C-alpha cells in the first residue's frame, strides 16, 4: 500500500466512525465489523404537498409510495390546519413527516414587538404539531429581505439571534423535534446566505434543538456543494432540491442539474435525513416527477 492508498483507507475509516457513531461501535463489538463504504448511505427522498400527484393526502401518499418516497414536508400552516387529516393519512404508511416548511407569522429578527410576538406564538404552535408527528424539524429563515423593520446586521443582532434560538431550541427539544435554519440567496434573504454560516450559528447556539439545512437552489451562494454540506456536518438536518436553472423539477434544466458533488458529501457524512423536493414543474408532472426521482437516484449511486 503506498502512502496515497494508506491515506485514503485511513480517512475513509475516520469518516465511517464519525458518520456511523454508536451503530459502528456496536457492530464492531460483535462479529467481524463490516467494512462500511460511503456508498452504504441510502438516499431518502421527500416530497412537499404539491410535488407529486393527487388531491387528497391518501392519493398523494399512494403516489409517493409508488415511487418509494419516504418523507413528507408540509407547510407549517398546512400542518396545523390539517393536523388530524395528515396524522390519519400517515397511519400504516412507509412515509414519515420529514421537515416542516416554515409557515409561521412575523420573524425572529423583527424590531417591532408585535411581529416578534407573532413569530414566537405561531412558531411554537407549529413546533408542537411537528413534534407530536415526529418531524425532523421546523424550517425557519431569520429574516426575509421584505420583512422590515429588521434588526441591523451587527454582532449584537447575532448574539440576540443565538439567545433566542437557544430558547426556541429548548422548546423544540421538549416537543421531540428541532428548528432548522435555512440559508437563502441574497435576492430573498441577505441576512443568512451560506450553509457554513448557518452551521456556525448552530455551533455557537450549542443546542441540539437548533440545526441547519442546505437548499441546492440557494446554494449558488456557497463556494461549492461539497464544501457547503461538509461544513454543516453534524448540524445538517434537511436538504432541499430543485432544478438548478429555474427551480423546476430536477432534470428539467438538463446538464445544469448535477447534484453529485453535494451527494458525495452527504454520503461521506452518512447523512441520515431527507432530501426533499422544493420546486415547480414545467412539463407533464406524471412524466417529470418519476424522471426526477430516477435522476437523483442515479446521481446518488454515481456520487
Ligand atoms: Mg428551500
């Protein structure tokens, strides 16, 4: 074994221990440990409410199951409004709630107390519902560009955000879920644009109830897909995917729709959560959706 091969094996081993955690340790106590490779990590896909086909939740979930989709990401409003219906429709399915897509009122960095209060109240209502149905977390954006007046982009605001997130994280944990920071692009939310910045906030908050995510559409802000996900590491709780030219169904932008570098990072991390569709569709949904699922599965294999 030359030095390069040795390094490869050693690094792969270290990544496996990091990613496998307790499971790897347990395995290694029994029979000869299986040599895990990065390719053992499964791709777990999730749909939002309008991604697939079907009117009722039963129809939507039947369609999702026919494609092997394991996660469902409703909006926060939708979850609260249709809680009983969603809970019943999920019974006996191979589908679980993945993350919950925002839906709260107001925003956490609001200068006006009424907008901050609206955020605190509505976010906790969504967290309650998310936790009781076992969601991986509720997605939140600290401030969209259009939300004003907003606290200024200063150290004091960041400290405020961390303190507020700590309290929110404690609340989410008490309900069995988390809150997930989503970085967007500068056109939508200048305050938080990089996956690595969201992860650094999670690190500083140091609360298991506060996690972050990456959205392939917004990740054009990051210097690269691989680096973005690797920088999030253990804080990464959710991923959004869309076509990379016009935020449509993956595959509808042809050659642009390459997710392999990002997928390679997710596989090396042993990422156990969901990759969830958040996108439109420009062509026949009954053709584009199965094609997108197949495209993502093929690129995951190749990553
Ligand atoms: Mg998104």
